[in-house]
């Protein structure tokens, strides 16, 4: 169903409505951070109110008279809390969920919004400029829900909480023995290397004309699956943001979330020719297992993928593209 907000002349993306029964809620997400949700989460929510701010998202202005209010914190790992408003004052609690900030993102169009407007939970189906499909939980749905437009490219910041993250399996190896596949692989690598890493316009013609110079060039090719970048979204409606990924760690740092030590891993999970790399900032509890993960390692993880769309990032990315 497409909703046309005529008073703002905005044609919104296709929207799929979820019932409360279809929505998974955030219990599993809080369990990433604590084994004592009944005590810890209420305490965290109370603490955040003391220094909470109202994120603007795509809005120019935020009004406390809006029917719903989104409160957040200015921390790398923080809580977003949604409150119902009446006569300019908070009336009741609606929802809350832990979030991760990320500087990394891609330009995407919103193809579909899968949302429960009662709980203000929404999963965005996004298409990147190179055609990849990404599903992510919308951190700022409460603020942005009436502003998204069809066929508009947004710069989307991507982050995630890790249910589990570990070093990838290094012994998963595939041996390619098909001669035509080997020939294509060797030819592609030789031609790209000869062009300083750039793909020539006549690549297919050059591959057709390529001939091996030694027997070794046609030897079987060993591919280590543990050194691949991959992303698979969930297959349950409304839970497509629960994803599996594998990729290489580009950066690592430590932060805190309510006195808990958190590791932030910057991981590239899609890396294709002629496409911007898909880099996600993944947060995980600092444990003896996660602490051993280092920059340049390949990891695999089950994650809750999140998206955030801010007006200031649209301006910055537009200026960057123009220059």
C-alpha cells in the first residue's frame, strides 16, 4: 500500500503493516547486553532521561507537541526511547531499543517499509546504487516516518549489535578444477593487474583473447571461503534485519554502554568490483573471545543490522559527490 501525504506533497515508499503478534520485540536485543533485563533495562531507561536529546533525523525542527517523541543519547552505544505525547507532555512509554552509531554508510533508495506503527518498529528494505538489497532496523522511524520519499537516494548509516561474532572458519576451502573457470579467473586477475587495478572497457574481449603462458596458470584454483565477504538477511517478515555476515575487520576500538565494556568492529561485509564497499560498525560485548579479534582478521557474525538517516549526512554526501 502506498500512502500519499498530500499535505506535504510526499509520495512515500510502499509500506507493509505488521501486527503486534508479527513483531518480534526487543527482548533478544536487550539480552545481548544483560542477563538481568527486568532490573537493568528499567534502570538504564531512567538514567538516559537525565541527559537525553531529541534526534532530528530528516526533520528541520523537532516539536514536543508531536504525537510521539523520540529520545536518544549522544554516545557511540546508546538507547532510543519512544514516548507518546499529549498536550506537549509525555503521556506514556511506547518502546525502547539499544542503538549503535556508525560513520559508515551507502547511498540507497527505500523500496519498502515494514512497520508496526503501534510500537514504532520498522525495517527498511533498501537498494544500493549497484543493486544490492539490504534490510535494516530503522533507528529513527519515529522521527522520519512521514518524510521518506519514493525513488529518492539517501545516505544511510549502517551499524549492528552482534548476537555472536567470531573468527571465520579458515579451513573452509573450495578447489576449482573446471578449466574454463580457471582460465577466466587467471585472465581476469592478469588483465586487472596489468591495468593498475582498473577494469578496462573491453574486459570481456581481452578475456576471450587471453592465453596461458605456463602450465601453472591452468592449475586448479584454491578459494578460501573463510576469506570472503558475505551478507545474508533474515527470511522472516519483519525480522529481515536479523542477518548473518562475514567480512574483514578494518578497525577496532573500545567504548562503554552503561558501564559495560563494548568493542566496536568496523567490518566490510560486501566488497565487489565497481561498487562502494558495505562497511558496518558492529558492537559486541568485550569478552575474552571477542577481545582476540584483531584488525585484518576475517570474522563471521549473527547481527541485528540497524540504519539511521540524518539530514546533515544527506547534505555532506551530496557535497562530497559534487566535488
